[in-house]
């Protein structure tokens, strides 16, 4: 019987079959993410049984008998044949499907303690002797019954001794089971600790990466930090960023958001619905995942994750990428606000500095040149053109800008872009003159400009001129430039208004209100300045003869009209650089720059003749002429006036209506 190798091999195969069956259920349980509790307990009991057998073989003699394991329902789980006794060579798994064994096991369960009973096992035939079966209940960690430990022997051992020895073995088995349960609990607890630690480390990593993104104050740096973070978090995946705002970016993976409004466009849905969207292909498999870059005020773009394997990423990964996209959206918003605040501060500084420089001058022409220079620098423009509305002539005149060939050119108030702006009083931006504009412009054509910014110069709500800024590059000026020029135009209009008011006040101070001629103090100042730089000059003092009789005869109103007529004749009888003024009462004075006494006599005669011929009522004038030269010993304004006054005196006493020179 000890040489029964075939039977022993069969028993070992049966034991392996039982283990494979349970492990198969275990694998199936893993596939379902949950193993059945009964199979999970059986697998644990079988593992403990193997450890138990190893310990038994160390301590019991080689002729030890068969040990087996059954569940709480007396169903066979596994067995082990120890030594080489006849019983160990003959027992197979099929023998445990025995009603007597089941009865014995049930009796042990009801007693709650180990005991031994004789049992007849037909191994090879009816003549086989009876064997002794010992059964020991095995409690679990909570004291509940979990299995039965069996021992079968044909040795001449009393039932009491066999029950006692199996009880001790059962205690050892229970200790091994509890030790394994403790180890499993430790492993489970350690696994949970490791899981929580990994999650904590990943959350810490996400926090640190999020802080790196949030710390950036430039949108390009925000996008670069986002791409680096995604590479660390999900290595091997490809990402693209689509931005909704117009911004030039040098990062290859950053592109403008140009989506088609279709239901299957994941970028469009993610952007408009502000939620993550998984895009699927024709096969129904996921191809991409789109995450909105959400800020507190708006959505600034979409983060697109490519799904190359057609499998939706894990929920945790999707949550992490969504969190990073939200972090990047807030960072982009903060960067935009930071850039906007810096730009506003810079613009306010420019406006303040420009206003200071504008207020330093009260001459219109100086202001126009300053505006041209400042705007060219501020907007980095290639060309500027400043036009003023000439109210007297009713047209627009170029006062400053480039090219110089356009200076002092005049245009009708309804021509070109300047005419449109003058009419609408609104700021205008042209992105591409060659393709967008249906209106022709001499200035744009001459400078080959494609981009233009233009605005009116408003003075007390009325258009007083036009500012035009040009560049040869298309789409050169931004909306921020547009708004800045709008703001600057108000300050420029205020400076123009101040200069115009100053010019009017100065003109009122320098001009006689009745005749329109310059005041005497202005004439004195101008003669004094010219005597310092010219080589000669002449003065004509004109007096209306018998002017008192005119007032007495026709009244002071007619007298004022006569005085105005004579003033107009004088103004139209002299050159542009000469100066006519009201000297006092009915006396008028004319200074002829760089004119000799003989030339002054000719002008004086022209005035005398025209007054006699053109006035109504008819009056005549007497003139006194004096001159000076750089060769004179004494040159002064007082001397020049004194000599002219003396000459006038002589003309008056020589019969009036005549001219006298000193």
C-alpha cells in the first residue's frame, strides 16, 4: 500500500483542481471589482491550511495521517496526505463526499469542541478496516464558526487522545488564521495609508503646481507653466490650448480658438457650456477631452487633451486636469487684469506727461507740432497728420505731421476720412486700408499706410480739427490704442481750446476794437524789436483833417464809420509785414519794415489819395513821415515818433491834405 504512487498523484491533482477552482473564482471576483465573501474566506482558509501543514510536518512523525479542511456547511475544501501510511495513500477528494463524514462534522459543530468517532471509509473495498475521524471547529476572529479541521487515521490511538491532539492542532490553526487576518488587516491598513499618502502627495503636487501657475503675472508664462504641469501630472499625453482672445503667442501648442458651431465640436461645447466635454469619433470611442479655462468673469479658452488609446481617462485624472484648467483660467484672468492695470497706469502717466507739455505752450502751432511728435512716439506710428478747421475759409488745413509736403495743404471739410470724422465726431480705426476701405485718402496713398487711427479734436463739443495716425503694417493698431487716442483727444482739445482763448485775449489786448488796427503799445514794442535787428525802417503818422467837424456835422456814429473806412484803406495799402495801429483819437500810425523815407512817402501818398477818393462822407488826411537807418547816431522809438509828429504838424499848418517828411 505504501507504493501507491498513482493514487497519490491523483489526490494531488484533485487538490490542485480545488485550488484552481477557488482561484478562478477569485480572478473573476477581481474582474468584477468584488470577490464573493464565501470564496474570499475559502481562499484565506486554504492559504492558512498550507501553512498549518508545513508546521504539522515539522512536529509529527512521518507516519502521520490525513488532515483535511471543510467549510461550515461540511463541504470539502482541501486535504493533505502526510507521511506514507495506508490511509494517506488511499484517500482522495471524492471520499469526503460521504454522509457519515457530514454527520460527524455536524455533530462537532453542535458540540463546539473537538472529538473523535470511528468511521468506515470504503477505500478499496468492503474489507477495508474502519478508521478514526477527529473533527475540530475553527472559530474566526469574532468567535464565529468559519471551518472544520479534520484528521483521519487508522493508527491504534484512543479517541480521547486523538480528539485532544486535534484540539491542540485546531488551536494552532486558529492562531494561524488570526495571524493571517491580522496581517491582512495590517496590509489593508497599510494599503489605505499608502493610498492616502499617494493622494496627499498628488494633491500637494497639484497645489504646488497650481501655485506656480497662479504666481505668474504674464499670460504667456501662465500658459508655459500649465503645459509643464500637465507634462508632470500626465506624462505621455498631448495637450493643446485654444485661446478666445486675440493675442500673439510664441508657444507652439497655443492656438486661436476657431471652432465650428456643431454639436460634436467638443471645444465649442466646453467653451459655451463652461463644462468639461469628452469628444467621440465616428466609432463612438473617445478621441479628446476639452476643459474650459474658466475665470471668475469669463471663459478664456479651452484646454484640449488628446485620447490616443480610445479609452476615457480615469475619473481622478479628469478631475485633476479640470482643476488645473480652472486654475489656469483664473491665472489668465489675473494676468489680464494685471496687464490691464499696468497698461492703464502707463497710459495715465503718458496722458499726464503729455498734458503737462501741452500746457507749457499757448501757441497753436507749437501745440500741433507737439501733438504730432508725442503721438508718433506713443503709438510707435510711422506717420501723423494734424488738421485744423479754418473757420474763416471753411476748410481743413494741415498744420503738422509727415510727410512735410502735406504741410499747409487745404482740403474741403467733406473730403476723405478727415471729412467723415469732422462730420461724425467719432474715433475711427482702419485695420487694412487696401482691403477694407471704400474711401480714398491722399494721405494714406502718399504714405502707403494700411493701418490708421483717427479722431476729432473737440473744443466745447464742436470739431476744431482732426488727428490721423498711420502705419504701413496692416492690423497694427489695437483696440487699446483706439481707446487711448479717444482719451488723449480730450486733453488735446482742451489744450487747443486754451491756446485759442489765449490768442483771442491777446488779440483783444493788442487790437483796437473800433478800427481793428493794432494798439499803440504793441506798435511801440514791435518797432523797438525791429530797430535791434533791421537796418532801416519808416513811420507814417496819419491824421484825419477836420475830424471834429465831421462829428459835429454828422454825429459820432458817422465819425466812427469814417475812422473805420480810413483804417481799412491803410490796412489794404501796406505790405503783410507792415504794422498799422491806432495811435490815438483820429490819428493813425503805420510802420513800414525795412523801408526808406522815399518808399514811405510813396505809401503815404497812396493812402492820402485813396482816402480822398474812397471815403464817404468825403474827408482828407495829412501825413507825417520819419525814417531811421542803422547809420543814425541815435536810434529810438521816441525819436522816430517825435520826428514824424513834427512832420505831421508841418503838414497840418501848410494847408492839410498833404504829406511832410522830417
